[in-house]
């Protein structure tokens, strides 16, 4: 019914901790998860899986979009001019 998910903070541009992650996720994507700080597990967040499957799928899509939007950008080496 619950799962704790570890945040790899070094993979994000502008997320400083689990509190920041959960608040921004709620503000930007309207997905509510609990910060690990509530369970003495900093830099984790808790997901509840008791919603209907369609709701869970939508929430997962929103979380994926959020994570991609906040991910560190890596230089596109394929666009480098070889000359």
C-alpha cells in the first residue's frame, strides 16, 4: 500500500531536499506525496498505492514530467561541431 522512494538530489537542477521536492510536485503537477522527513527518512518520499489504477497512472505520468522538467541538463555532445 505504501512505498518509500529515494530522491537522488544530484540528478536535479533545483531540488534541495524531500520537502522542496514534494512541495514543488504539488504546486506544479497537483500530485501529493509525503516527504520522507515526516518518517525520519530525509531525501525520500512516500507514495500511497490505494487509488484506482487510472489515477495512479496519471500521477505517475505527472511525476515523470515533473522529474524531467527539473532534471540536470547535460550537454548535447552530438551537436558539437567536429571541426
